[in-house]
C-alpha cells in the first residue's frame, strides 16, 4: 500500500471504433509523478495547529518505545513492540509523539499506530527529497487511558514503503509516550461515574473522550497481518464485527478512523462514471464526488459522517506542501458517533453486528474503529430504554450536464438523525438526546475542452447533544464543523493550480463557545514556484491562539504566532 504523488498531466484519449470522439481529445488528469526538489537544506515539515495545553509542562515520565527503519515493507506485517506503562509515575494525561525523518526520494505514505488492536493515530508522510526531511507529530491520547494503564500488551505500527530504483527513501520513525500529571481526567486508580461526578454545567468535558476517558475500549479492527485496518474495495465490501456489550455499560461511543487511497485518493474530485464513459477516458477514478461513512448495528443505521477531504502531500500540486503539510495530513481526524441513546438495543447480553460501510466507495479505503464503553462499577446491570429513533436514509440528488469534455456534475445531500434514550444506573437516571445533521454540496466542473477543472466541496455537520440528569435542568451542547475545498487546475496560461482549503468549527455551551478556523491558500505551477499561506485561529474560554505561516518555494518566509491575542511574536 502506498500513496503516490499527484501532478497535473494531460492524457491522450484513445479512439474507439464504436463511437466518435469530440473534436479535442486532450484531457487533464492527476497521474503518477516522481518529484524531487532543488538541492537545498530542508526545513522541518509542519502541520499548523494549536499546541496542546500542557506542552509547556515537564512530563512526569517519558517512555521511548519504538525506533524502526521502514524500507521495503510492502506486504510485511506491522512492526510491533511490547508495551507496559512506566512504574512509579503519577499521570493523568498521555501524549503520543511520533518523530520521523527520511533521506532520498520517495512518495507519500499512510501510517497508523495501534495499541492492543485499537488505533491511536492515523498519519501520512510528507514528500521526501534527496536532501532529507524530518517532522514531528504530537497527539493527546488520554482518551485511551484504559489501554495505556495495561501491562504486557502489544503496540503496532504500519508504514508500507517500497524502495526501488526510482524511490530509494527509507523512513526512520521513533515513537515515544509522554505522561503528564494535571487536572481534567482521572488517574490510573480513579473511576469516573458519568454523569454523577460531573457538574451539569460542564457537559462538554463530560462528553469529551480525552477529558472523560472510557473504562473499556473494544477494537473493531483486523487481525494485524497487514495492519489492523480493514481494506474496503467497494460499497458492498463492509466491515462486520460481532460485539457483546457488557451489561453494566451506561455510555457508548464509536470512534471511526478512515483514509482513502488508490482510485479514491481524491474521491472529492472524481467525475461521474457517465462522463468517463462518454469521453472514453482511461481513468478508473470515478463514481462521482460523494462518499459517506455509515455505521449500522444489526442492520439499523445509527449515524453517518462525511470524511474530511484530506489532501496528502503529493496531492493537487506537490510543491504546495513543502514544508507546510495539508490540513489533517499529519493527524487524520477520527469521527465519533454517540450511541448512548440507543443502549437499550445493546444491553441484552447478546452479540450484535457492528457494520461500517462507505457509500459509493471504490478501491480502496482503510477503515477501523474503537468502541468506547463506560461501565457502572457498582452494578452488574444497567437499565436503558429508547424514547425516539429517527434516522432516515440520506437524500442524495445528482445532476450532470456535459457536452463532450466540458460540463459539470453536482451532488447534493442531506440527512437529519435524532436519537433519544434514558439510562438508569447506580449514579441515578440520565436522559441523552443526539441530533445530527449532514449537508453536502459538491461540484466538479470541466472547461476548455477538459483542460481546466474546477472543484467546489462544501460539507456541514452539526451535532446537538442534550443531557438531563434526574430532576436537574437540561444542559445542551452544540458542535458544528464545516469543510470547504475549492481548487482550479488549468493548462492556461500555464499548467497552474490554485487551492483554498478550509475547516471551520464551533462548539456552543451555555454562555461560552469555542471557535476555530483553519485555512490554507495555495498557488503554483506544476514545476514550481509555489506559495502556501496557512492561517489558524482558535478561541475558547482559555483565550485565543493565532498563527499565520507563509511558505514560498519550499521555505518559510514568515511565521507569526499570537497567544494570547494581545501580543504576537514573529519567528
């Protein structure tokens, strides 16, 4: 498995004896491309984000766990190491730090880290050059505390890499766990009683996986022979796992990890099959520009998400991504669905089929999941009941208008899901309600006889979570995420690409809110030069953080951080 660099090319269409072709048969498409930068020292590759709130603290303890060179690893099993938590160490937060480097030419790769079969991190690599590259990823993995407290379990890393006469780069990867002592989550010997131990005014922390980690994590993952992810080749190639949920569970969340490759690596820009057939194109990257990750339990849909259109470091134009990584490329997001309102379907001491599928998928997707469960340690059985279950099928509308190589395809969809249920356990009675809304509007347009491609992706996901504990006043939390991706790739006036990639989010809780805005603007030619501007801003109760980075021709031209908003420092 390997991610391959992408670049704009213009493919010649082959004539068919059965049908005539349009007057002009040139049509641009992304294709394999071996790229190496000019000979110059390479700066650290970075993905701009807000530092973790405890980055300035000294770790209580540090555990270097794995150092390995990934050379010719295609088809080999994952690299493993034994894991046990450090002794004589008090901690409440845990961070996974991945430090890596590579010398030589290579294409971008996908990688993942699992602990006892549960995925902790999905990441991709920057494009290496003969001058060498290095990068670091730090992720708060406190949500996996129940696993991190266990001894004599296995940690596994998968990074498939092919070394040959063209690509000779070898990745040196180091993994280290860092443990911090601070407020916010329980220590190893503490037990959460959600929501009994939390104040209703702090619903966000109660529902946050890192602030309130689960007692038990059940991996929905493969055997590990070729990584613990499942490989999905088509829409019908779904994951089906039998799981028995413990009878004393009072909260459940499924966390999904996905990445897309091969013919679906840039699914968000794929043309419909009718366009490919009409113009006799040779590409297999079709099925249109819509994908949806849906979760079912015993055949009943319990929610869905639209994946963030992550661009890998070879995507659109590789010159955009040195040294700034695309949004989400170093720490691909996971997606959470709250299952607490439907616990009544699971607490019957029977095994249930958890299914994950990708709508309209083509080869291939790498998918796995973690089931987070909170348990009542004072009871062997929890009572639960359903109040409302409304999850209609997604309404998808497609429209196409093509004249030979020119025209557009539009996909619009929406879905509104509502779940409400109650839970009764030793801490009291709790009612949970979730409303989840998806709205998608994607357009792929071709002009200039197929030599110019315009892409517009707009996705909105909004989740409203309501909690009511016993006779107390109901408390609500609203979370909204929006994706925007707009690009223009054209042969005129030269082979050029322009891109705007943006992720916005907002969480609202009572009198305060948390907002973030993560945006990239890129412009460049197929053979350079290229510029990338990255703006990141986040505001919450703790203050605000801003960072603006401008990269030109593979180097950082300016880097300004503002934290708090009253002052700034240029790097």
